[in-house]
């Protein structure tokens, strides 16, 4: 079967199409014919080698992690799915990718596709949905009436996280460019800062939760807008020693990550805030909950562009350009 694989850590130069053997499923897995695969910034970061200390890949490795498709076979221990089911899933950090014609998916990582979404829309959801759910609902435990700051509101994470935070009853602040002001407001953002004309740290205040999504000094600036007892959950680092311990990393990496995160942890404590690093995990039960929110029209997908499978490398390059409004999706099969 055809797949988009990472042959070496060289960014776009290490990504190629290849014919690889089709997967054989284990008793607890389902075989999915992939109709669409969603892309995420971590896809090109992995290709550059940015996550080599954290994610161990045996190269060549299939890229991608978000998929939507149809079950063609089920393992002997599978109880939640049957042949013909339309499903969506994240395979992130499970050792194999989604940009292939067929993928073997553990039963625990998949959920039935929201019926109101087509495969392209469904494929745009898993990583941003799970990341937002695990950051806002699990880690920060957002409550009605709290204020949540979600920078880069027009991006893949931002467009989903704004909607989830609003569903949880929060007041949402975000940043975006002039061209995307209407988009983020339509998703429910209450306080919107045009970063081209204003500095958010000079405009916003009194926030309970910060979702770290932007590299650079964005986290340190965000600490200026939080109040005592707030939670800062970062998706972009720096990783912490606690994260390294949870993944069973060696003492050297625990020490290194502790050094990398010491400054931001100290600055958060000075503001009576907590800092943590979140690495999303695959979770089909959470995707099932997210599907109910989508079916009830509490959350809608935001898809920027759709590329055919033959242009998957171009799709990754487009996403890396940083101008996508919402998600970029690769369509494996014609509708």
C-alpha cells in the first residue's frame, strides 16, 4: 500500500511516498481504510527531528496521526466496532502514522465518526479535540465563569479550544490577525486582541487559565495577565521533569527537562500560578464525548484547505507556512 513516510530527519527533504506492506491487526485492533488524514504542526516538527528525545521512531516511519475512515476488519478481542463502521481516531505517539491507505488502530484509540461530519471534517478533529479536552477539561478543570486565554485563535488548536472553553462556560480571550477577527468571534471568543496593533499583555487581565500554543516569549508575557491560583498549560514546552518521569525517561533527560522548565516554573510561582506541559494521548472515549458535542452543534470543525493524497508533501509545507485558518486535511479517497 502507499504511505507518506519519514526516511530521515531532514524536514521536507526526508519525506517521501513509499509502497509498504499493509498492516496486520492484533486482537485488540481494527483495520481502517483511511478516507482522510488531518495534519498538525507536530508532523513537520517530527520530520525535523525536534521530538527525537521524546518520540522514538523506527525509520522509515509513516507520518501523520489523525484519521477518519471505514473499518474493514476487526480483531478477535474487539467489542466496540464492526466491519463497515465509520470511525475517527488519533494514532499519535502509538508508533505508527495515519498517512497511509490502511492503518491498524487500537480499539481504545478510536470512536465512531460524528454522523453529521464527512470524512474530511472528521479527520480534522482528533488531535486538536483531544489536546483541548485534556488541557482544558482534564488538566485545568475549567469551570463556568472562569477566564481562559487561548492565543492564536484562528489556528487548528485555537479554533477548537475556543469552542470547547465556551461550552465549558468560560469567558475566552484570544489573539489573531486583522483578517481573522470575525472568524474567532464567530467561534465564541469574547476578548479578541489584534496582535498586529496591540500587545495582549497590555490589554487583558484577570485570567484563570492560559493555554500555551505559541513559541517564543508568549508564555512569559501571558503570566502578566493571570491572577492568583491560575493554571498555565503549555503545548509547546518547555517539558518538565515531571513529564519526563511520567514517560519513564532516564535521569539525564529528567535533569535536562528540569533545567529547561525551571525558569518558567519559577516565574509562574511568583504569580501564584501553576505551570505544566501537556503531551496529548490517544483516547477513543474522549473522542466519543467530543462527537456528542459536535452532534449537538456545540462545536464545529474549521477546515482551511484540503489536499489530495498525491499532494500530501505540499499540504505539510502549506501548514508549516503558518497561515492556515483551522485545519489542513489530506483526502485519501474521493468522496
